[in-house]
C-alpha cells in the first residue's frame, strides 16, 4: 500500500521513484495508467527532463515493484 501524508484525495495508480546513482532523488505520483505511461515515455525520450535519471522504480497500488532502465538503441 502507498501511504501519503496530508492528502485526502483518490488513491494513486502508482508512484514512480526516479533514481540516480542508486539513490531515489525524485518521485512522480500517477493517478492512471495513462499518466504512468506518459512519464515512462518521457524517461526514454532523449533530452527530456525525466531522461536525466538512470532508473525508474514503479511502485504499483498492489505493492508490485517494477524497475525500468533506459532503452539501448543499437546503431547500424
């Protein structure tokens, strides 16, 4: 379960923890799968703000944890 302090709104779909150097440095609260997919799309977009982080740790509302690293494109 995700616990939020000082907020009495809808439960989030997921929380993305943004890591650099193995340390959680920021987080994004997503209230739908669309919001989550948008943030992860930006994570994989070169030059985007979210692309500066090394890893995205997705904590789902059922406490399932998923980890994404940057996509690696292979040159010709």
